[in-house]
């Protein structure tokens, strides 16, 4: 049995959390452990880079000290070996030099930002080796630099893993022979380009790293340990009637992750699906509590499984009379979006217009919008929420729309997408209505 386990920031927050997470590693007999930065550190590192760039150096030093203090405190409690201590000190000094570099150059590229963010995972993984060796006593845990295998392209801040290369490198560096009687502790979130520049896979990317490594070593299962006991029918902060889901299919879970459930990084399930590796999501704070299994086949396929909400969405409507009875309009539009590397989430079209949803942030891309307006009329509505009902056979169930909209008759629905997926029905509402819509739909459709 080969198990890859990933621990998120809250499972790494302090020495106590790290020791508790280490117990889980032993209990689950994991052979590869992927860790996130300690809770809050990635945000602090981003702040550090920004402050070094445009703020005062005194403020930057205060952030450096805060980060170092947090890690030194854990190191002292875990009683780090001299070697691990040296590694940690080395990371502190590299982090400081990078901040100085950013400050002197008054330049903070995405490449520099990725390098800065990488310190979080690099520091936490050094500490976790010690935590694990405390629990398993016989020095089974060893530090592994994930960048040895995790090669990516050079899209800094959202780098794409080079799958086939990674698989080949895993065969060499994480072979069965190497993993025998050892526990490899490694970093989530970070990678390396062909030119040896450090990259990151995007915020929350450690889940994705764990899945890529699970694929790379052909693992029997992948475990994502977080601070909640699995995936729920909706965000429990929106309604206290949200219930845990014990099993969910890959298709439903990937819709759920993509359409707003914060629990898994949206790309995580791709490698697991490619190799059919079951994924478990559970709480490192209560590892015996039931979590959620995400698998290819599950026991039941209910019409409604869960409801997700994605906030901060914008609706961009593009219209031109030239679209009337001609071809190639959509092609040209998508070419422009593609050129600016903007991902479109939902689309509806009429004879002379097309509406697409994008993240609110995309509205800052001035060049994209000037290109679009050169060739059609552009209208923008922002601060919307996308509500998605996830389940099975959604596009083949008579009376479904009536059932859904009957529950929220008083709400203005801006756009509806039904039909493209068997597993998802989504629509757009004003951000102010979002939570109320989720609560109503959840409590009427998912609570029996
Ligand atoms: N530390 C990174 C972040 O906060 C990656 C992760 O935790 O998955 O986004
Ligand atoms: Mg996470």
C-alpha cells in the first residue's frame, strides 16, 4: 500500500499540530508526506515581498522577524537536530536576502514573488521532518526537495506541471526501493522550471502537488488532511444544516472544487482521475472522524449532492450586429480571451450577443477590454455570485428548473447554465443575494 498524505497550513500551525499530524502519518502508513506552509506564512511572505518593494524597509524587517520567530518557536519546541537547524537558518537568510534584493531593485516580478512564497513550504517541511522523527523515533522521516521531480513551465504564480517529465523523475527519485521503510517529507505548492527557477502552482496548490506525486509514484490512495472532517453538502458557515458527504464521485467533486468549494484545489482531482487513485479528505484534528472519499464509482448517485458558491464574479456581455447570421464571431472573441490567458467559466449566447463570466479581477486587464471593445460592444456587471447545484443526471431530469427556481422565486437571476454538464446546474445572482439563495436551496433540496 502506497499512501500519499498532504497536510494543510492549519495542520502545521504549531509544534502541537505538527506532532498530531505526524501521528496521522504513522497511523495511515504514508510513504510520501506533502506539507503546506505553516498557517498564515504564505500571506506573510506575500506581504513581505510587497512591503520590500513599495513600503519601508523597517516594516519589511518586522515581517521577516515575525516569520522567523514563528518558525524558531516551533523548532525550539521540537528540538531540531543541528543539521535541520542549519537548513532552517539557511532558509531564513535566503529569505532576508531576497527581500533585500527586491527592496534595492525596487522590482518585484512574479518570478521573485514565487521564490519568496516558496520559503513557506521549504521551512515547514524542515520542521515536519523533526516532528515526524519524534513520533516514529527511528529516523524514518527524510527531507525531500520536491523541485527534484516537480518540473513546471515558466508561468510564474500559476505554473503548469510537466506531467510526463514528473512521472519519469518520480520513477528515479521516489522509486519503491527508495521509499522502502522511509517517509519522504516534501513541499506542496512549489516547482522548478527547466532553467532552475522556482515556481508556484497557484494559491492552495499543495493539494495539487500531492495528487501529482500520487500519480507519479502510482499510489494506492491520496489523503488530504485539513481542519474539517471532509466535504460538506455546502459551506457550513452559510447554513448549519450542511451535512458531511461520505462518498462523492470524481466528476461531482471536480465540479464542486471548480465551482467554489474551498476544500480542494480545483486541479487536484485531475491526476487522481487519470490514475484512478481514490482521494480521502479528513481532519488531522480528529483523524478517526469520518471524512469524505472521492472515487470513480460510489454507492449512490443522488440528483442533488451539494451546493457551491463562487463569489466575486463578473458578467461580460459582448454584442454586435455583425454576429447576425455570420460565422466566426465566437472564434474571434475566444481568441482574444485566449491571448490574454483569461479563463471563462460560463457562457450563454443569443443571435447577436454572448455573455461570459470571469473573475472580478479580470476586469483589471485593460488591454483585454480595449481589444474586445474594438470589435464589439462590451457591457460589464460585477460583484455577482455563481451558485452551482452539483449532482447527477441534472441535464436529463424533467421539472428540475421549476423545482429550483420555485424555491427562490423572489430572486433576480442574471444568467443560467443548464445542459452542458450532467453534474452541474449553475446560475448567476447578485452577490448580496448569494448566501440566502444557497441557504434556501440547500435547506429545501438537500435536507430530507
Ligand atoms: N501555502 C500555499 C497557500 O497558502 C499553498 C497551500 O497551502 O496549498 O496558498
Ligand atoms: Mg488548502
